[in-house]
């Protein structure tokens, strides 16, 4: 029987979300390497029909408030140089820098009032105003440390995936970030409830 896997970076996030008891839960750890490796291992033996990556995230710019619920429709991995310039790659080399979440589920969440966002996955949280401005100017709305990794692992395994995030802070200088983890978790809980409702629709699959 196929299953749904909930992937969260931390146990606190996983336990805070009201996922059905029938879902498998995976605490993947912090950062893109742990997230990719553990998600890939969980999918290696098949039997999974959907991966749900969920947790808190930082907003880039002022367009999304702390406590908001988001569905991250696409996520990128920051492979650029520190100053934002692109890497110079050999002609026969390609780099996967962006992956999309499941379009049908994303649309269902948008239709139910969940804010659609473009994500960027980072190995180090943004703590400078300059970097936050650069990422926002590049079109990104939220940053996490695992989103791209989980979605990419699911894509390679041929499994549908969706990413839900509640906004816990604004990326940038810590004194200005306005951290509120509980508000972020509550935002993610709201998105989770709407996802569960959407999945109950007869034509969701």
C-alpha cells in the first residue's frame, strides 16, 4: 500500500503538525545534505505516493508576514558565488538549480487561500541585509535549509511532492528578523489542514 511521507527538519516541527496517523514521519535533520540523503533513503524502496515537506521558513522582503501560511511552488538551490554571480561551468556540465512542487496540489492550496511562494534553499541562513535584498530581488519569497533537497530527492524517485512553510521570521540581520517560531508553526499547521482537505477530494490523485 502506498504511503504519504511527512518530512520535517526537526522533531519539534514534525510533532507540531497535525498530520494523519497513517502518514509516515521522517525527521530529516538540518540542512540540504541531511535532507537530501535521508529523503532519498526513505524513498529508495518505493511504496510512496506523496512527499510533504513542511516546517518554518524565513521571508525575504516585506511581502509575507510572520505567521503566514505558504505553499512553495518552486524551490532553488543557491549555487551562485557569494556576490551573486553565476558559476562558470564547463560546456558539458549542467547544474540543477530549481525544482517544482506538484502543480495540481499547489493550485488546490492557492485556491483555498494559501500564499504561493518561490523558495530558495541555503546552507547558511541569511543574516545580512545585503544578501536578503539580493535574494528578494532575484524573485525569491522565502528561504529554508531543506526545501530544494527534499523536492529534488522526490523528483529523482518519481514521487509527487509538495512543500508547506509557515513564516517564522524575516531573513536578514537577527535583531531585525522578528523571530516567532510558534507563529511560524501555526502558519504551517493551517497550510497542513488545507492540504489534508485537498487530498480528501476524489480527484486529488
